C-alpha cells in the first residue's frame, strides 16, 4: 500500500441505524464503505437496503456489497458455492447500484471442509459470479483462516485481497498466495461519528476506488437464484468460452485487474466450410456480356411497364 491512504468502514444490521452524512464528514473522512447484503442462501441483511439507499442518496461515499459465505454443504461443495453466488447476485440486483466491486467474506469453516474443498468452494463461487456478470470479486478474510484453510499453492493470488488483521504494526501480515492487498481492516472495535455501536475500521490505497463493478451481460443460461453447473474458474482458461444466448449483448466493461480468465462475449462467425466469397466480375469478355445483359433487361422492363402506346391511349379515353 502506498502513502495514498483512504479510510472507510464496513457495516451490517449489527451497527443499527447509521447517519451516513456524519460518517462521511468524520475525522478522518470516510471515502468508502462495504455493506453486508447476504449470507448463505435465503438471508438478506435487514439493514442492507436502508444503508445502501442512504449512502447512495446522501453522500459521495463509494460503496460495495459483501456476501458472508456459509460453507455448509459437505456433500456438494460446488453446488453450495454456486447457489450462494446466485443468491448474492439476485439480491444485489434489487439494491441501489454499487460503486465498488462485490466482496466474498469467507472467515468460517464450521463444516470442517478440507483445504481442497475450500479451494473448490471459492473457485465455484468465483466462477458463478463471473458467469453472472461479475468477473472480479474481492476476497475478505483473516490471515489465519486463509493460511489454515487453503492449500499453500492455491490459485487466488490474482484476486484483490481485503485482509483483516488487528495489529499495532504499520501494515498487516499477508497470507499465503498473495503479495499485496487492496484494503486492510485494522480494527473491529472502532468508533466512528454517525455509528452508535463499535465499528469495523478500514484503510485502503486510493486504487481501491478504481475497482468499479462494471457488470457484463450474463454468460449463463441460468437465471439468478438457480444453479449453473460444472463451471469452474481455473479449469477453462485455455478453452473456448461458452457461446452466449441470442439475447446477450456485447460487453462494454472490463475486469478491474485485466484478469486472464475474462472471456469475450462476442460469438465467433459460424464456420460453414464453404469458404464463400463475394462474386467478382472479372475484366474482359465476361464484363461486356454482363453489361449487355443489364441493358437488355432494362429495355424489357420498360416494355413491360408501358406496353403498347396505342393501348395506353385507348384506356385513358375510356
């Protein structure tokens, strides 16, 4: 993180009713916020709409939504993750439009999934988010959770990291697999003007504000709230992207970090195998023949249109 530090908070219904104008004008000024939207499947934070509406209408604070992962299905980890991503996106579509990319909050593993299962869960969640139009998602967690619950060689290092680490040091510890972070939750018991409870406090590089959630048209044939099966983010980077449906349009957005797994939505031209090309009239005798044919057709057309002058006059006289 550079010296271009900005400050923010993250909240849920546990923080009660918030005066967001006071939050914005606090010292230091808060430039960003993350609002809890969903947890598992079926749960929406009861203060999400209130918080998001107030932030978007009364302040210039940049905000995004976060989903709290449940990891509660040991028999079908991939389906569990995909279902939660579907629910998250479906809920965000009913809320005021965010100005920061969405967040996966993953910090508990009560089902005791193995490291490989946790990796599979995150891969499936990210893949489904990508398919539903969100190619880049921030990962929020604690250092100890990530190090204990993911293989050391996991493939998530290119995802933006929001790390929670409460320390008196000038910077947090970076978990295995990452070399940097975009945000740091440095306190879980802070005090902020406009918030009546203890509040999570965050620092970030100003570059966080560049992570805008440009949503692409969904490349999934599965509507939000349903499952799109057998799509994993890190297994298809070298394969052709799935064909979009006839209702899909060309994307105008790009991934915030230029991720290599972002795929074009434009369908390729069909290959008929005929190698057809436009007909070209070559110079020489063929050109003269074509010209003669055109002239002949022209006079035949005139004859058909006007017929005999005598008949035409007699018709008019009648």
